[in-house]
């Protein structure tokens, strides 16, 4: 949040399954603060971390090269994680 303020009120009110996709280098929402909020949430929630990603999931060229990854593949993995989450959430709602 702004100046480190935790703005989690709206997230804590959610009643539907919620998927977070977060870059581990996101300066606007550090993973440790998101994890604290996720633990307080009452709805089902999951997190997919984009390794090396910033707030927009962008990964620097230097990191891509050193980690042997590329932007397209990392984004595809995030899409797959979201699809699996949606599929599981729908299946759970039908039982």
C-alpha cells in the first residue's frame, strides 16, 4: 500500500475463491504483507508467485538470462496456474 499501509479491508470481505498472481519483486505489495492478508481471509485463496517479476510481472533481462527463463514462459505458467485454480474452484462448487 501507500507508504507501507496495509489496505486489506476489501480483501477480507471477499466471499468467492480468490487467486493472487504476484511478482516476488513487487515493491507495491510485498509478498510478506500479502501472506498476512491471505491468512486472515475467510474465502479460499491461492497465490502464484512470478519469480523475478515486478508489479506488472515483468522480469529483467539480466535475471531471465541468469535463471534460464523467458517472459513468455513465465507468463504462460501464471495462466496455467490461474486456469487450474478456476477449474478446481468450479469443481468444488459443484460438490
